[in-house]
C-alpha cells in the first residue's frame, strides 16, 4: 500500500514539474497564441480566395503594414519577386497575389473572363478575405495597369500606390512596341513579323504549345527589348504626385531590380 502511494506521489510530482516548467509554459503559450513566435521567424500564410467563382491564390509573409504586390504578365506569377522582396518582410506584411489564370490561381475555360475589371475585383476580394484595411499597393509591368485601375475604383482603401515599369495606356504602349520594332535590325524585325504571322502558339511539343516559342522570345526580349533596359542605375527617374490622400510613386525605368536599395527605400 505504501509503495503504491509513493508511486502516485512520484507521478504527481512529475506531472506538476511538466506543467510548471519553463519549456511546458512556452509550449502552452505557443499553442494558445500561434502568433507568439520568435522575432526572427517569419511564417508563411497561403490559401485561396473564391472571387466570384474563381480561386485566387495568395501568399503572405512578414510583419507590419500590408503591402499587396501584383505581378506582371499577363500570365506570370508572384514567384519572380522572390527572394528579392523578402527584405521588405521585416517591416511590411507582404501579400502576393497570383492573378486569375496565372501561377497557382485557377485557369478560366472562358477567356472573356480575363479582364482588367475582373482582376481588380480579385485583388479586392483578397483584401477583404484576409481582413486587410488600408493597404499599400505595388504593381509591376502589367500588374501596374491593375494597380492603377484599382486605385481609380478603390482609392479609399489605399495608403500608397507604387507603380514599377508599367504604363497607363495600352494604345500608347502598343505604339512604343511599334517604334521599337522600327529601330531593330531588318533581319530581326522581318523574322518577328514572320513568326507573328504564323501564330505564336501551338508550336513544338505538346507541353510547349501553350507558350511563345524559344526563337520568338529570344528575338523580342533579346534583340528587341533588352537594348532599352537600364539595369545598373541605382536611383530611378521618378514622378511623384499627390492624389487626394493617396501618395503615389511611378518608377520610370525599364527592368527595375526588385531587390535594389531604391525600391526598398520606397
């Protein structure tokens, strides 16, 4: 009988130590408050938001005021921002969004659903779903078009608008491409015309048929686009304006480096 009592006392002491020990207390605190993690750990939150029947992928990392980031394309994904923007996660809650039909977001059966208006609503759906209030919005390339359209409709939700290597007018941008082609070597421009006349999709192996051919990409991005890119200027030419309570910044530079000190200072 005495031996049984002793065993019970020992067991009770072990349980008491486990509950009151620093390790157990830390574990309990962590379980009770999942956000109570080490200051040098940055957990990733990801998921999907149902935006009018389309599943839009998002990924969140960092601490601080929310900075929503919209990628270029159409057809790219948020992946090319990483790891270059991760430094900003120390002071900003980075919210990456893959546009409908891009990255990990749902592809549409009806291509007529790919509109600027719909993609703007996708951004707004994500903002509401993850319970963000006012946000800073960064749009790069085609993502800058979406960011400008979002600002026109939802200015009340923005604290800052950041436009990187983008354009305000599709018609004017198409004219820029026409002027660029005129300055190419005749052999290059004629080959681009030939490939465009043949159609840019449906060539090569089955897994290659949904994208531009390698030859076309090298021509338009190499001989055509690259000579206009400036990649070593540290301070970009900028146009700043005040739009009501909204502060804006337009980065008027081709090929902005996503990890540059100039961008991190914005």
